C-alpha cells in the first residue's frame, strides 16, 4: 500500500494542467504537496479502476459515480453526501481543482455526474451501466461542455 501511495504521489507531482476550461492545479513538491487525505482518496480511486458500474453501488463490488466518491473519501475519513447533486450543492467549491478534488458535470440545473480529479488532466469516474471505473482525459469536448464546477472537501 505504501509503495502504491508513493508511486501515486510521485505521479501527481509530475502532472501538468488539464485544459483551458476546467481549471486545475497540480501541486509540486514542497508546501503545496498532496495531503495524506488526498493521497488516500487517489489511491482508493485508482484501486477501483476496473470495478463494474452498479447503480447505487458504493463498495468494491460495484460503484456508481457518487458511490466511487463516497468510498474514496470514506477511506480518507471524510464524509460526503451520497448523490452527485447533493455533493455539488453541499461541498465547498474551488476555482482550481487539485488532485483528489471533485469535478461535477450536468445541465446547469443539476449535477448528474461526478469524478475525482486524478492530476495530469485526468479524471477517475464510474461512467455508467455496462462499463467499469476508468480514467479519462478532461480535454474532451464532452466534459468541457458539461462542466459545472469543482469542489475540494479534502485538506
């Protein structure tokens, strides 16, 4: 586990910016380095890669998008609301997402999807029925057009 956390921390420290529309900040070494909570969130999300999508799921047996967030944050000792829209409305907004922050997508009236910013312009998310938790680039028009904002409940 420690080896995975060390590798994950090194990877995120080498990351760059994601895109012009979804503002991100990937910290370098020093005072802006990742907190242990963020490292745990990212390690849990990375370990969930390949987990099958299951509506309402929030365990390693099956996850939906907000369930992935709930599980990853729970591993870091942080409680978050259950649905993407509840998370969007309740958690503190940030102007620039850092690794471990949440990215929300929807139609301006409601957040219908959430992912975890991985760093280096990538997001880990549970995409939907028949698919698995995956990591995707954020520069794709689909994400840019639906982006609502970011939240940073982790220290």
